[in-house]
C-alpha cells in the first residue's frame, strides 16, 4: 500500500523529469496511542473506568511490577460473571474465572458443549496499570451454538501485541487444565488491536487454531501508524504549515504540536469538536486521507466529518494520533516504526498525476523509520499475511481510526504468499470503530465455522477492486441494520 504506483512514477518522470526527489528529511519517529475522546472508538474495548466498583479490589500483579489485576469474577461496574441462563433462569453453562501468571481470565462452557473453543482477544486499553478481563462480544452466540469461549486480560496494557498473543495462546492449555478436557478445535477472534493479536497468533502458533475472525483489526501492523503519519503531514503540506517529527520530542513538544495544528485548522476548515467546514485545501486533504484509508468509497464525506468532529488529546481526532508526538515508539518499540519515504499521495483516481499532487508530494514532510515490525513477539509484531487457515474478517468502511486499508494490506500480503484462498473480507457500512451489529458478527462467525468444517469458502467483498469499492452499494451485502450517521446512497 505504501509503494508508489509504477504508472504514476512513469507519468511523473515524463512531466518533471529529474525534478522530483523524495525529500530526505531527518530520520524521525511516531506516538504511543492515547485513546480518543469518542465513545466506543478506542482500539477495541473501553479503558478502565475509575468510578466503577469491582467486587474485590485489584490485586498486585505477580509478573509485572507496578501493575494490578482486577477481579475476573466481576465486571468493573460490579456485575458478577455468572453462567448464562434460559428464560426460566436455568443455567446454560459453567463459568470459570481466575488470575494466573499476572493475567485474569474468563472461560465459559455450555452444558451442551460441542468440544470446540473460541478465544477472544480484546483491543487497546490505554496505558493504565490495571488489567481486566471482560466477556467476548459473541458470548451468548457462542453458548447457543455449543461453543466454549475464553478471554484474557493480558498481563499488560498499552499496544503490547506480543503479550496479547502469548496470553491468548496460553488460554488453550489453561482451558484443558481448568475444565479437565482439551478442546478438539480452537478458533481465534479479536477486535482492533485484538485483530493484530489474532493475525500474529495464527502465524506464530501454527496448528493451534482452525480458523480466525479478526474484526476492525490492525491487520497491516505498523502500516496503521504510517497512515496516522500520512494524515498529519499531508494536512501540513496542504495548509503550508511546517510540521515537525522529532525522534526525541522535548517535554514541550505537545504544546508546540498543538500550536502547529491550530495554524493548520483554519486553512483546512477543521474545527475542534464540531463538523468541519472544509476549504478548497481541506477538500484536498479529505481526498488524500480517503485514498490512504482505503480508496474512493460511499459515505466517506460523512465519515470524514464524523472523525474530524471527534477529539483526541484536545485536538481533532486525526491530529491526535500523530506519531510524531512521542517519537514513533507506539509505547513498545525503541525506535520509530513509521515511514512515508516511498508513499505517493493521491488526490483523485486518475492515473496521471495532477500538478496539485506533484506539489503535495514535493512539499510533504518525509519520515524514515528506525525500527521495523518484528518477526517475533517483541515491539510491533509483523503480520505476514500467511494464515494457512480460513480467515474471515469484517471492517467498517467509514472507520478512520483503523481504516479499511488494513484489510487491503492484509489481502495483498496474502495474495503475495498464495494465501488469498484463505482470506474473506466483508465491508460493513458504518463510521464508528468496531461498530458491528450482533447479526453481522454472528453471521461472520457462523460462516467461518461452516468454512472450516465443510471446506466451502464463503462470500466476501472485492476490497481490492477500486470500482467495487467506489460503487454506491459497496458494503451493502453484509451490512445488517442502518446507522443514522452513515450517509450514503441507500442499499436496494
């Protein structure tokens, strides 16, 4: 997704010859994520609510100094974790919860268990030092279909995918030990950062899982943070406001960056906490973000307004996730994992570059990474797109936090490794992050299970075909329910 299309380069060479040189710029770096001030849009589950009362106070972690682990027998609001019941109050399952090796876990086994297990990997929970486990979103469906399920708090918070992979995989052996029976088949599921956990887990622990369903997942690993970089540096270039990306940000850099954003906003027509009133330059920025986030697609104008109305760290959302505010470390990496050195920014869908595109690419700050996605479970683990088992994923096409491009990158990698046969992607018409109806998720899981059991690949969306993605009906096939804030031509 980051490589400049050959046709664009050729046309550019014809137009400006040797004039275009990608600006070298210092080898700079990107941010530890801080959750957005937008309900339901964090990288997965919401963060710890300091006002919620757990049944028992969190206990010190035995593996992570300074961490505590919340009581797994209760939700943070005090609701006890108990078996599901039928209409008459009769239990439908057996539940298990405990703390082991610094992580809390929950498990639930239906009384009519089919012998199979679904593991759920939660998303980003900020950088607090209390970890907690919650229920899988498909809990009731799993139990109704005879599946047991298990989930871990992980031992750490932050963008620690490797720990999520290890602790989620450990659930398989824990489940056998706790219940006395080993599952005959294990499915891996996860949302947002949990999608990153899912994509890594099925490649790291081959043979452990029979199928996977990442939803709203960071399936492009560090390329998510490249996208965050793109959003801000293109805004600065179009507004003609210099943007900095220091490898080691000084203590006052957040204030410096806030001043930079304040200078950019009026030029683009972007406001704090209110829908944008885009200028001509702002519309160009919207075009650039659209193409970096998945391509021309229905509902994008409304999605762009939705995400620019949201705020993060007191800034319009897309500026609030800028990697340059903390040196590009993502909180778990020693160097900058972001780069746009070879990225070609587009403003329209024509193969021939316009003069506006040439100017944008000549003036955009270029950043080079000093750290790569890791081949193991350290730093930001790499997803190779080599699942070798069925993977069915879902993504909201208006999500500009973890955008549709993550799905496209994953499918491209799978195609390069001859694994496209094992990947199905489904587009869902919604603006929010991880905004799925129960019907969309249950259909996805049921279709995945049928695929694993019967070998028949289910239908999906052609997310790499620009004409399909740009069609007014894109996303209609697998969307169940209408989101009022998603504005696009109605599905037939």
